[in-house]
C-alpha cells in the first residue's frame, strides 16, 4: 500500500532531481562513523523522499536523518555525504563545520515488521537497543482489603520515554496466583500489550526518533471476590497526535479466570461488534440501554463546549465492574477527550439488561 501511494503521489508532483539522483538505496546498515560502530537505516517515505535514522552502538539513542536539498542531514546539523562502495557497501563522510569523519557501512539483513514496512521500522534496526527487561521496583500497595505489589519494569536506559507498570496480588484467594500470571507483562514479546518496541519502531519509521509509550495495569477490588483491572495506555508512535486509552479486564478471584464483562449484559442490550472488543470491555449499547446510560451521565451545568451532545452521539462505550454497578465511559475522538466522564449505573438500573451470567454475578456481589 505504501508503494502504491508513493507511485500515485509521484504522478501528481514534479520529480525532484535531488531525490531522483540520490545514490543511496533503502536498507539497513552496520558499520563505523569515524571509529565508532553505528547502525543506520535509510528508507523512502510516501513522497519518495529519502530519510532515516542511526544510532551509535555505544549510546543507543537514535538520531534522525533527512534529505535537505541534495544533502543528507542529521538532527544537530551534521551532513552525510554517501556514495556506493564495493559491492553493496556504502561509504562517505560525516561533516560538521570543519570536522570530518569517514563513514563505512555494510548491509544488514532485515524484513518488514507486521505493522511497519520499511527498514527503519523493522525489528532488526531496533534490536541492538533491546535488552532483557527486569522488574526494577516493587512498591507495596493496599486498597481496602486488597494487598498487592506495584511492579515497575526496566526496559533499559536507551528508552527513557517508556514507562511500564503492572502488579502482583498478595495471594488471599484460590485464583490470585492465576491472576498474577495473567497480568505479568512481557515487554519484549512482539504484539503483546507491553510491546513498546513496536511503538518506537513506528516513530523511527516516520520521524527518525523514538516515540512515547506508557502502560499501567492497576487492580480494583470488587465485592463478591471479583477483580477489575484498569489497563491505561498512552502513546505517540508517529501518528498525527499522541493518544491515550483505558480498557478494563475482569477476573473471578475464586477461579482465577478472566471473563468478558459484556457477557453479563443480555444480547438484547448490546449490538454485535466486529474485531477487537478490548478484552470484553467495549460495548455498543442498544438505544434502550443508551438512554439509561445517558440518564446517569453527569451533565455539566455550563456546557459551553457542547460536551453532552458529543457524549450522547458516542456509538461505543467502555464498561467496567464496580462494587455498586457498572461504570460506562464514552469512546470520544481525540479532540473531545476533555469531555470524557463516567456514567455510574447501579445494579438496580441494570437489572432489566442483565444476562443469566450477569444476574448470577451481581447476586454474588449484592448478597454480601
């Protein structure tokens, strides 16, 4: 798709001689800048403009490379002059003011990532920067009768824009050990919820530098031996703007099993959703349930921003379990994030919309 878009744009724009004559192919390279080992990626964007990134293997901090006229320039002002060397190698000169250093690069094998198709977004480019992830800090916490350790993960000094945290329950109930295993994070596993490297790769592919990534799993005890886990994510991976989203996971502490809270709502109260349902916390309510949700949504006295109208038009809602009922949060566009709030529905208001599983679960909570 990216190649096709580039070809279409090229038909609409006059060709740039600087880009067309650039002798540097796309690819991933390992070599030296002066005597310092470096890793370099070069790729063409949707306008067929050459750009890239590199880092010193000693410092592991990426530096963006962009074509400025006929010159490849890095953030900080240094100029790269590259030419083809022997075979598939590249060689050239790095220069800042009167200081000049030789560049010698050899190609490195890479393959497109599942999300990003260029060498700068490949796992091979970022791989030298990844180190074994450890738990750097355990902070004891207590919420009502719930005791747990807050866990902070160390992903290495190369990624100071990454913040990852989870928790481990102090086992009290039969299912707690299984819950601890379910919320343990593996930040180096591609495609996992904690896969910060994919976010960094996206920003490297588009901007040549690291992005921002935060993830925090926080437990919230519910009566009846249930546990709600808030999964808060914040990220900037090279898109139009930073974004943040919170979803919820629900566990039965008697068995340790995770279940979809939306299954506690009758099928007549929710519409089918295709694709990702965010661990069973995303719902598209029917009109009848939507009216009940909006009736419990806090409406500001002075709504100059028209927030309530935006909330009322929200098609999807995120739902979580509390000791008193369900909390519904509207899915709003980024520009309307400030309008977000929570509609707290007590179990009595939810009674007509519960499935048999929901009625049984609510009975466990309310009979205490």
